[in-house]
C-alpha cells in the first residue's frame, strides 16, 4: 500500500524517510504493513484511498473499538472509580508530600553520615525505593525535577 503524509509540515515532503522514498508526501513504492505501522506511529498518514493508517489505527481495529463501545467502557470505568473514590482519597491523603528540596551535595552528605538507611528515609518521602546510594540520589534528584 502506498501512503500519503498528512502531517501539516510534511505534506509536500520529498526525500528519504525511514529508508522509504517520498515524492510530494507520497511513498514511491508499496509499503509493508510493518512500514505503514512504523510511519503511522510517528506521523499522520493516510492510504491513497484516504483512510487513516498506522499503528494506532491497527490497534483500534484489532480491538474492534467504536465510539459507542468506547463510551460504554468509559462510563463503566467512571462509575467504578466513583464508587471507590473515598478509599482512593484516603490512601492518597496518608502519603506525605515532600516539602524539603535537597541538592546533590546534601544527599551525598546524608549518605556519608547515615548511609543508605538515611537516603532511604529521604526517598520514602518521595515514594522512591532504591538498591544503591547512587540510584537513590539519582532518583531523588529526578523526583525533584533536577
């Protein structure tokens, strides 16, 4: 199947993309289903007949999903969540939210003085578990957005 790129910035693309030649946004040769899925996962493409193709479309088709079925499933999920809202809120309310921020040097000092046990206490406030000092420091820094 030949495909046409409908991604706005690439509709007239000419050149090599994923080892496939395109001229004015249309593939020069017939593509395998794997190639169509790969390209369709990265950008919007349609068959020359105008049907959207790609990995996401294949997934939806495999699940035989329609808007009506999706609405029924979403409503059922929302109802199950609303029945369990109190327990979910209670569980999340008991988890402490860390307010203190640590620098890499501060975490290294904690590791020097208290060892991995000290870092695990800090990690617990972020919901982080680690097997090594380096791993804990790296994950704590990442949790703080640094």
